[in-house]
């Protein structure tokens, strides 16, 4: 039974990583489920170091996602206001896009929202079309890079969990 339970739980954790597509906090949900497993399953003693590593990976994923978008936009000439617009746009795009394409719209919405949010804020603050477009592309590139790294770190969290949970 322990093999079956562990297999099903690890499959659940892998499915949770799919929540990245919906722009949901998949790494934090994975962390919470692993902590729940450690609490509920007799003999599952992971230790605080294991939890610290998982939490650290989740935090690093969030920081890198934010920083990649911020510095990607800056590299392409975005102002602070354009960066703010990109972040607001990414959040709104993810929320508004979620109902489309079986949830995949959240991912597309976050990326498109980052672009259009940055573009809109740059244009509203006097930048010409070419400058605003260049800054918006930087925001989009940074958002995609940040999301990719965050998903990769979620995969590392899953692999760490597999090593601890599999009997």
C-alpha cells in the first residue's frame, strides 16, 4: 500500500505543477502538500532542512520571476511606471485570461498583460510609440524567462519530494 499511496501522491504533486499554466502559486501549493504528507504519514520525518530547501526554492522562484520581468523591462528602456504597468497587466491578464482555452488563457493573459500594461503606462507618461513598444517587449521577454525559471524550480521541488517520499 505504501507504494500505491506514494505513487498517487507524487502524481498529485506533479499535477499541481500544472497549476503554473493557470498562473497559480503551484510551488507554494506543492510545498504545502509535502508538509501535509510529512505531518499525516507516520514515519515521514523530513527534517527542517528539507522544508527550508523547498521553501527556499519557492521563494527564489518568486524573486526570479519578479526580477526577470523588472530587469528585462529596464534593459529595454522601461521606466519605473512602465514596469509597474507590466506587473499590474500581468496580474490582470492572468485573471481575465483564466476562463479561456481550458485555463491556458491565464498563462497567455499574464504574458500579454505584461506587454500591454507596460506599453499603456509608458504611453500615458509621454513616451513615443517606438520607445513604449521596445520597453513592452523587454517586459514580455522578462516575464517569459521568469516564468520558465519558476516552473523549473518547481520541477526541482518535485524531484526533491520524490527522493524523500518514494519508499
